[in-house]
């Protein structure tokens, strides 16, 4: 069994901000076809700031811990600051992840980014990052 930090175990056992925001301003979904894990992030935006972030994750323990810490880190941040929550930042904040679990931190950061993209698109703002990622997927 891979060695998890105490922080990963804490966020896995007691995940913060689990659930759905019914009147979310943005929703982002990200999955990994290899492991089949899936995350959905819901955000509320107030004055360019994330006033609330919730998630639903169907996935491994690391994916749940990642979702929890991403939500905790993102609440209160401006959209620009939240964009800086990269997979590397997430893994560091969790005290590291085993190598074969690194993709789990990618999912969390990407799902949050997609929720921000979704919010901006609803405001009529074209989002370059999203298009770039979709190009890469092809
Ligand atoms: Fe795929 Fe963790 S094993 S998200």
C-alpha cells in the first residue's frame, strides 16, 4: 500500500466541502478514463472571488483528499489566484503523493479550472485554457 501523509489521510477520512451547489455559477467535471475516477466541482463567485466551492468525487482515497484540499484552498481566492492551484501545488500542500497517485492531483486542479472556465463562459468570456486542453485531448 502506498504511503500517504497524515494530511492526505485526514482529508480522505474527513473530506471538507463535499456536496453540490444547486445554483452554482460554474460547474467543472474531470475524469480519468484509465482509473475511471470522476470529479465534479461546483463554484459560487462573488465579486471575482470564489465564495463557495463544493465537490462530488467518485474515486480513490487520494482523489477524495485532493478534492477536499483543492476546495479548501480555493474558497476565498480570486479567480486568478485559484488558477494558480496547480497539481504540483496541490500535491505539495498534501505533503506529497505516491508517484502512481500523481494523476489524482491533476484531476482536482483541472476540475476546479473547468468550473472557472464554465463560469467565465457563462459571462460570455472566451476561455483559451479550456480550448487548449481540449486540443491536447484529441
Ligand atoms: Fe485515479 Fe486516483 S486512482 S484519481
